[in-house]
């Protein structure tokens, strides 16, 4: 019987969750399995993998063949490396302590890389959050400015009317100021009338003549009476 290490789908629609299982190659994907080796959750970033390393390596020793996706997961968790080191120990190329030290060093290096990736993702999330907050602040400022402009536009007609009234008053003042010199010119013509009044003494000089005429007439009247 050939055994495959593969994924068995669980979870909800559009949110898959997988079991890592050792199953008969002739069995259905989601059918019976021989042993559950771990879980794989692709919904997180990075993906969450929980794997029983020793049992998985034991199945590899027994000839189980992983599928492509399962092989990538086993390589990521170090199962393939441990399987390779155990083969070196069996052949006498290295001791078990050396194999364990190499595996431990590799796991620590992998953990550092994973932590760096998580830090980078968290920083990227913080940057994205800060960028979103900044964009929201800019949008709020635009809304406030638009509201202020709308209010200013609503108050604009009253201001325009006041300006028009002020301009009209200024024009009236200018017109009156332009007409005032004409009145002053008419006032300057008044001395002509005074000149005519100064000529009136000629008429006064003629008055004595009239009096003389009246005296002569009275004398002639009296003479005529005496003759009569």
C-alpha cells in the first residue's frame, strides 16, 4: 500500500482549514486517513502551521510520499531536513548529536526569518493604518473647507449689496462735489449786482432836480394866482 502525506480540507466556505494527514493513496482527498500529522491555516499572515515533526519524519522513513503542497510545508517546518540528517546518521556520515545540532541551528535561523517577516508585516500594517488616518484627516479638512466656502458663498450676496450701497454713496458724493464749484461761480458773480447798486447814487442826484421842478411849479402857480 502506497501512503501519501497530503492535505485534507476542512473549515468554512471561502475560509479553508486543512489537516495534514498520512492517507492511502487510493483514498479520497477528504476520506479516511491513517494518521493526522498536523494542521495548516492559510487564513493568517504568515500562515499558521502546526506539525508533529517526529511522526512526519517516521512516515517519510517508511516511504510515504508527500504531495507538492505538503512537501513545501514539510520543508518549511524542517521535516525534510531531519529526514535527510537521519539518513546521514544511519550511513555513519555524522553522529546523532551533530545531526540534532544542525537541525537546531536551522530551526533557530528559520525562526529569526519568520520573526523578521512578522515584524515587517506589522510595520507595513502600522504604515497602512497611519496612511489611512492621514487620508481621513485630509478628507475631513476638505469637508470643513467646503463647508466654510459654502457658508461664505451664502453670506456673499449681503456683502455685495453693502458694497453696492457704499459705491452708490461714493458716486453721489463725487457728483455733489463736482457740482459745488458751479454754485461757487454763481456766488462770485454777485459783485456784478453790487456794482449796479453802487450806481444808484446817480438816481439820488436826480432827486434835487425834481424838487427844483416842483418848487418852480409852485412859484408859477402862485404868480398866476396873483395875476388873477
